[in-house]
C-alpha cells in the first residue's frame, strides 16, 4: 500500500513539474517564484516539520520555487517573524505558506493584519494541513492531503477566501477569523483543550463528551443584519442557489467576487457601499438600526460583547435593519466558510461559501444532552442548513453582534483558538 501511494505521488509530481515548465503559459504566469514558509512544529502532535521537509519543500524546489523556511517557537511567534520584515522584504515573496493546523493559518492571517495590512492585497496565502482538524485546507481543497496542497501552491492555483473581523470590545485590538467563531458548546471545549494538547486530536472527543453532559448553555442576545440573496443576485443565480454547496466554479462566490475590485478600499478591506464597518459600542449605533433594547442582556460597552463583519462584498442585498433574538443557547456558531473536515465532510454549514461575503449564524437552543447529540450527529453526517432541525436556526447575515447576559464571560472559539470575550 505504501509503494502504491509513493507511485501515485511520483506520477502526480511529474505532472506538476510538467505544468510548471515555462512553455505552459496558463500556469507559468501565475505560479509563485519565491515563498516564505512558516512551520508550527507542535501541530499535529509534532508532524508538521516532517511534512514540510518530506512533502512540501521537495515539490516546491523541484518546481523551481525559492523557499525561505521559518519555524515558530511559541504562540504568536508569527507576529514577531513578520514584524522583523520590512515592506520591501515582504514584497520579495509571492506568498506565505502556513504549515500546521487551522491555528497556524489563523495566526498568519492575524499577524499580517496587525503588521503588514497594506501588503495584504499583493500577497497570496496557503495552508498545508498538518493539524488536528484542518478545516481551512479541507474547505479549500476538499481533503487534508499535504501533497495536494503543495501541488496547488506550486501550480499557482488561487481563489478568494472570506475573512471576518471580530471586535471583542473597546480597547481591544480586532481579531480575524477564516473559519468559525463559536460560543457555548464549542467555546467550552476549546477553552479546555489547550491544557490537554498532549492527547492530540483525542482531546476534542473527550472534552466534547464532557461538555455534552455538563454544559448549561450561554445566555445572550444575538443581533443580526440579514443578507438573503434577493433582487438581481437571485435573478442571475436562479432557483436553488441559496442552498447549493460551494464547489469549484461556485456561481455564488463568483458573483460576489465581481464586485470585489469596485468595492475595495485603499487599506485592503472590501465592503459593499451599504456595509460600513460595525462599531462594537452599541451606544454609537443609530437608534433606527440598534440591535438591542435596554434590559440586563444589553450591556453597552460590555467586554462580553462580540461583533463580526464579513471582509468581502455581499451579493447585492438592500439595506436591512437589525433583528434580535435573546435567550439561553446551547451553541452559537458564526461560520464564514463551509468548515469541512474529517468530522464534518459536508461542512458545518453545508450551504456555506468560501467567498460570498456572508456569515452563517447557527443558533442551537438550550437542548439536553440527547438533543445536542442529535444536532452534532446531523452536522457530522449532512452539515446544518435552514429548516433541517426543529428549533435550530441557520441564518445568512452580513454582520452580527453577540452580547452576554449580566456578568457572563463567554468563551469563544475563533478558528480553534480559545479567546475570552
């Protein structure tokens, strides 16, 4: 079996190298010439360095790509690595590759926003999977193959990917997420997981079982700006587009991408004209668009409030007003991409998209252990969509605000990284 796999990789590599020849203009004009590769040595129980040296580097070097390799030494070390580069030094690279789990890619994206925001639009980013879940790579490529990701990098395959800006409150720097922001069930699991990293991926199953039995949900107000496909967008895409899965050549993402250039601001962010950045301080939201009332759930300036904006164009929806829901939720998920993985092959949100400029908000009521298990089983088997399960809401939105109840400290899971609000 090992010999068969080696032969498959050998012949696939020959195809990659053939396509990378100068005569193949369609590929040679877009493929990278120089890359910065950042490896997280602890990802995937320490297998990331081996994957980088045994799979990624041989493919890139055989394709004539110059590689600079750096290994992180601690959490947020990527920030220091990028801070040490001048804009001119960064411009010498065609892109940056993160080798590790979703957390490694998450750290790379946030480091670029904080240190080299002006350079973002000129850079291409890649994720070579070597972690516990690898939802970024699975959503982009459909699998967790390090060789497949390396081949795509060598060939210059690229596309758009939505990024969310997460405002955690006054005085705190924004955080950016590419996959998911979740409170409640997934937030509890993530908050406890770091202490059990030695167990590898098994820790998520064990801690998930514990949270299933002992979790009590979170009391919060969830306010959203709806973003359904309407008007010209719905007419162009036709019936059934709203529930279709995101695949190669996705018409929803392509339609959203058409407006990216026209709506791009000078600092690299992309907004539609009707979508100004959302302020996290509820006192500064105009009253006719205010997401909340005045009871104990709406604490203006509360550190347990979280707001997100899609960093991309949303497909031509008219201005809408805030809609608010409040109660105790077993799980609150804000999903920016399909979030496919080995555990959710159809995605957490099966109709989620890589680059439509919208967020899928999934609200799970405060169910008991069996009810929550049913939701998890459905998500693993088919992915979640509107109308699938009684009481479980799946909403398309362009902005969302989550505010915890009085005294509540919400644990958030941002791309697998624990983040207290």
